[in-house]
C-alpha cells in the first residue's frame, strides 16, 4: 500500500508537455551512474583481441586455438564467465547459398537472470564473424574491427558493466556468428528465444557502431542511427486490412523502441543524439535484428551516422593511394563509448521497467477518445500518451494511476506482487474529453520502480508481443 500512496503524488495531468515527457528525474541520474564506467579504452582492448584471431569468418577453423571463429567464440565465453555470468552456446548446422557444405554455426550468449520477471528478456547483440571482399574467402585476414568487432565489444562491455547490478528482467548478451553468410546467428538466437518461451521485450542489434567519418570526409560523432521497421513484418498480411483502416504503419513496437532510444539519448548528456531511420535496415541491406522481427519480437539496429564503405567488407590493400580494409586504426573509440552508453542505459532502463501494456482505443464519431488496457506486473502507474498522426515523437500525456483501474480480485494494490497467479487482472480505462480519435495516435506506457517502459501504440500490431491472428470462425 505504501507504493500506492506514492502514486497519488503523481497527479493526473491533461495537456501538452515537451517531448519526451518527464517521468521522475531520478531514473536518469541512476542510469548516468550505471553507464559512467563504460569505457572506450576497454572496448579498444576487446576489438584488438578480436582482430588478433586473424579471421573470424564463419567458415574458418572452429578448433584452432589461435585463429578463426572457434577461438574467438571461446575467448568471448571466457570474458562472459569472468563477469560471473552463465553462458549458453546455441548452434545449428546450416547449409545455404554462402555456406556450401553443412557447417556448425554457433552463437556465444551470456544470460543475466532477472530477479523478479526472469521470463521478460532484453537482448543486446552484435555479430562476431567477419569477412573480406569475397564473402566466401575464409582464409585471408579479415580483421572486422568495426564490422562487427565494435558491436561485439559493446556486448561484452555491457556484460562487464551491467553484471555488477541486479535487474527485475533478464538481460541477454549475444555474440552472433554467420551474419555475413546470411543472418544465421540471428536466426539461431531468435529460434532459441522462442524455444525458451522468452518474452522478448527488445533486441538492440549493434552492427558497425565504431567509426565517425566516411570515405568522402563527412564526419559525425554526435549521432547514431537507429533503424526500425514500419508496419510489423510478422503478421503483416493478416494486419493489412486493419492497418489500412485504422493506421499503425508507423507504430510497430520496433518504431516505439526507436522513439524510446531517441528520448533516452536526450536525457543522458553524453553528446549523442539519435537519428531515427524509418526503415528496417540500410537501403537494400540487412542485419541480425531481422530474424527477430520475423518472429514478432521488437528489434532495432544501431549503426554509425556515417558509414565508410572503403572500410567494410574489403580486402586489406592500398589502391591508388586509397586505403581499404576494416582495421582498428580507422575506429573512433570515443564515439563507440557513447553508442555503448546509450545501449547500456537502454538495457538497464527496459530491464527495470514493467512490460509495456497492450492498449486499445475507441472513439469513432465521438468527441472523446477512450483508451483501455490491462495492468501489467510491476507497474505502479501508467501514462497515456498521444501525438498528431504526423508527429514523430509522443508529445502529449496524461498520468494514470490504479484509480483508473478496476481492483484486482486479490484486493491488494501492492504492485510488487505478481498479477498472474489466479488474479483478476485490473482493467484500466482513461477517457480523454475533446480529443478526437481521428486526429491522433495513442499509446500507453507502464511505470514501475521509477522506470518507464517503452510506449505501446494502440494500433493494429502495436503490441510488444508477437501478433497472433484472431481465430476465424468456421
Ligand atoms: Zn555487419
């Protein structure tokens, strides 16, 4: 009941607020403290070690103790274990266009089990495999310093820093293989998540996050691109008619992860802004977040503001005075530190916050709009947010408390207690007078322990859970 009393302090407000609307200031102070030890110098050591394996091509040796993908995966396992984290090595034997003979492809994954809701999972991942110009060449040196030693270093740095803390939800740290051969490692981990029954709230896929200048001399070390899908790819066909009628092409959960990261970056004061890129990946290209999207798990890719195409997927060489190759001297570790800090703050925040609810909206031919949702475990309050259909960020909000919800049959308002064991889950409802449903997009977030979840939009396919088509009546 004590926490319920606290809720009453957050007086329900209706009206406009600057984006992103403020939840208590303390979470940002706490997040700044958590990310303070994140170190570009540490990540430089990690990248140097990864480069020292010569090549990390997926088809390179799995048994050589010094050179190849096997040695790199084993070393990563040792790093995770040195932080006290249990590890798993999900594998699959695959054959494909870029894997001519059946080959064992393995990921190295550390799991930091949540203290209260271990089945709710946030994932940070990068790919540990590397390549040169010919994607089938598994013998030449392929340092892969930035692609994707940078992402792998951020994963290991996240594990180093966050393993010193405890979180209600589970954090998974993953070094994936097989990306360059066809996103195999991402698929292996996405399938593993599904087999474990994980409730994947967010996947942060980090791929090429450690350089700040392009080949044309354009530099930018103050932005990171966050790429997110538009209409959710999983269930898209089933959702098409509803999306056509009710909208939602800009409100898949991955898009709200993008908005969440954008808002978070504004509060961290690390000299880094998010550039939201509203497409699944770079033009015509792909990454390891896509296999997660295909299973309905929210996922986004983080990548540098300015890519340098001479320094990725290239044989090491100098041609007409131009240097090619993905080497460590091309990297910017101050920049990598900032991108890692944003990732790590996001992991800590989302693993601390309750799950996003699944809101519904009504109000056609009415002067009011009604938003309803079921309460979620760990929530102490909620926020209803809305924005114009052509606005990119949530900029209006109203706080909601348990006073806006039905009582759980249990009769207790202690938000720490699990809602799921035989309880009637409280049903919450907020009416916004004089707000026309036609002109806005609506969403709801949950606040618990001072941390706010990402917003789930009240649109077809907006829920953070995989879309399940309603059963058709025979
Ligand atoms: Zn890559």
